[in-house]
């Protein structure tokens, strides 16, 4: 089925719809566990944001929870209402940066090898998270399940009739529903629910700004905007978008979803790579993904966390590893200039392991690039 050249619904799009499950699912489940946010609002708003970006962009542009904010909330240092208020604030800030042209200036100022380093750094972070997820399963069975999932994903990555991601994720969902969930204890988890936002502590806007918004901005600028723009260029040549466009949708989503009871969201190069790695080539995969979240929020919000918690973490880890590989392999275009490849690798390590990694990697990478250029070192001419 084909609605337009950029919106398709087929088996590959259905398989690709699970390409970002390893990133978003654990974060959303953890936020619901750590806050008093109604599950219906969180799920429905998140799903509608997915559908909107799929239709607007016509390619698998991801929507993900804001990770730096999520870490603070999951640690119990901020309430659900404060999280939603922070979403509004970062939406206003991003709207100002986009409308004022600052984002396009940043895109021209940051070198290609530094962008590649940020992308690879996220890939390393995803790989580290993936191994943690596999280890969480406990014992050798988790690693056996992860290896089996990876083998299937690899062998069937070009199969159109039955994409590997559809088989792996579908089998894991069925297994979790049958063997890991006692549905008799779920209680009133089924039935139509109207999403409602949580009360917002307007008098704590300064706390939301300092505790949640400011730590998130460097990650959003580097990964959600600059690296995402580059990943679109890499995977969908000829269909790239300006940073201003990506920044405006980032801002618009965060100015809208809190009113539906949703959590702050962003785009992300890792999610885009994940969709692509599992077969998605149009906005159809994101629309399917979003529809699943909306359906879960409206009719199964009470049962959602139960089933999500039962989903095998080893399989989530395998999906994340596939996503990580796509991002790290983007370093290949820096091989022509050893200095660019070395700098990209250094930035990747800083992003993954240094305190405030993405900000540290971005600033240090740009500074090192300027210093090396001044010393006469030549870099790749690949367009970022």
C-alpha cells in the first residue's frame, strides 16, 4: 500500500517500526514507574508525536524521550509535573534558536569529523546500554537470546517477505505475554481512558530550567539536531532538511505534548539509524509506531507497563546493538583523512565516557579541529 512517494505501508515498514523500541521503551517505562504521570497521557502524546513527524517528514524521523531529563526524573530528583513544565520551557528555547537562525549557524560552524564523532559516540553509548540490558536478563540464557536475535536480524536484514525485526520483536512480545505476565493480576488494565496532564508547578520554573532544561540542551543540539541532520543526509541523500526545520518540529512537539499529558521529546540520529537498519524507508514506519503507542494509551494503558516490564531485555539489547552498528559505521567516510578519523574517534570516546559527554565532545572537538587546521593538518572534505 502506498499513500504518497514518501509514505508507505508494507512489511518492511512494519518491521522498521520496531527500530527504536530499544531506546524509547525502557525510558518511558522507567519514567512511569518513577512518577505519578497517568500512563494514558504519556503514551497517547508520544504516539501522536510519532505520527505527526512521519507525515511531516515522509521518512522515519524518530521521536524519543529527552534522555538527560529522563535520567534526573528516574533518579527521583524531579516530579512528573516538573518534567512536563521543563518540556514547555525547552520548547520555547528551541523555538527562539530556530527562528533566530542560530541553529543554521551552528550547523555551518561544526566540522564534519566532529559530527561523525558525536554520531559514533551515541553508537558506543547505545552499545554499552545494550550490553547492560543483556546482562540484566541474568545467566547465560540472556546472552544466548541476544546472539540468536542478532543472527536473525543480520541474516534477514534484506528479506522483504518476513523482515527479521518483525520476527524477533513479535516472537519476544508473544513469549513475554504468554510466559512472563500473569494477566489475572493486571486488573482494570483494559478499557478506554481519556489522557489528562498532570498538575504543573509553575512556581518552580527556575528549578525546571536549571535541573532539567540546561543539562539537556547540549545533548539536544549535538544529537537531536546536528547529528540527526547529518544522518538524514547519509541515509536519504537528496531529502535532507535544514537545522531550522528540525529545530522547529522539536520545539513544536514540546510546546504541544505536555498539554496532552505527555513527556518532553526530541529527534535523534540513533532512532533514525535504528528505523533504517530494520528496513524503514519512509514515514510509514513512524506512523505505524505511533499508532501502536496511541492504541496502547487509549485502551491498554493499565496493562502497558506490565507487558513492557516483561519484554526480554536481551532482545531490546540486540535491537540496540543493530542501531549502534549503523551509527559507528558512518565513520567510514573519514578514512581518507587519518586526522579526521582520529579526531572523530576521540570525540566519540568523550561523548560516551566523559562527564557531560556530548557537550564536552562537541566543544573539545571543535577546538581541536581549529587548532589542528591552524597547524596545517588536512581534514576530509566530506560535507557535514
